C-alpha cells in the first residue's frame, strides 16, 4: 500500500502559467481533500470530494479547480498561477466517514514567481 | 462557527521529560471527533491520536495520551518520555459528525526536543 501519493513534489511556476497537481490513493477511500498550508495559517481546505464524479468548494477555492474522474485520483488545477498561490499543498483522504481519520500525502511545494 | 485554538506556537522539552500541548475548541455540538496530528520536518502529516466526544475515557496511544475535558472544551496532548523523533509541528483538529461539515485545524504548536 502506497497510501496517498502526490505528484510532483516540487514545482516552480511563473505568474500566469497553469499546472495540475495529482493526488492518488490506493485505499479505496471515498472522501478526498486538497489543503494548502501557509506559515502561521495551519491547513486550509481548498476543495473536497465525497465520491467519484463529485467535487465541492472548501474555505479557499478561488483560483483553483478540481476533478475526480476516478475514485482513486483527485486533481487540483491552477489555471493562471499567482504569487499568492505559493504554498505547500496537501492531499488527504478519509475513511470510513468524512469526519474520521484523514490520511495525508507528502505534499507539493509550489512557488509562483 | 467552530474554532480550534492552540495557544502555544512553540514549546521545548528536554529529552525523556513529559510535555503537554494545549488545545481548546468552540462548538455547540455534542457528537464530534477530536484529533492530534503530527507533522515532522519531512512534512507528511500523520495521526497521533483521536478522541470521540461521546467516550468519556481519555484516549491513549503508547507514550501519547489526551486529557479531554468536554465541558471545558479542552483537548490537551501529553507526550511522556519525549524522544528526539517527537520533534514536529502538532495540529489539533475538530470534526463534527456530519457529512456536510469539514475538519477544522488549529494553527499548530512547534515542539522542540532538547537533547
């Protein structure tokens, strides 16, 4: 079991560029989440999914889009990156209920110049 | 709205000593989960311990235990026999047992272990 994996681990973008972060889990979890972590801010929820084909907005969704075409994958997209999106991004999944333990990926450090 | 407060941004403890990290939360609910997550320098966050609000007995996991005071809305983490590997950022989190509600994290406490 690889658990939750994230691709890539690091990325540097220029303002206005786009990119997609991939999250994959092999635990058959229904619930998946994308967070961003900034110094002194803890974790903030960007988007989440309660099952294949569903997505919903979290606390800080602006500037991001997500898709969950397959149960095991949850993609986070930045259409036009801005310096304010420089952050560490974490994916997580939970089982058996959305209020239960979350399993986190290793994170992606994104820098937008 | 529910909030989670960790009042200690940083703490230090001598190796082999005991340390307690504080967490308070605000909720009007009676059924919920509380968690402590650890984020070591490698960044990947892992669960340390969790507590279900309806269970009166405090959860324990080896050297980690909690002091859950429901009426006071307090959920502190005690680490006994601190080890160098315990150095990390610790996040307290709250989640209401409701499909539509999402987990809320505190801002974290950075724990240093002094050799």
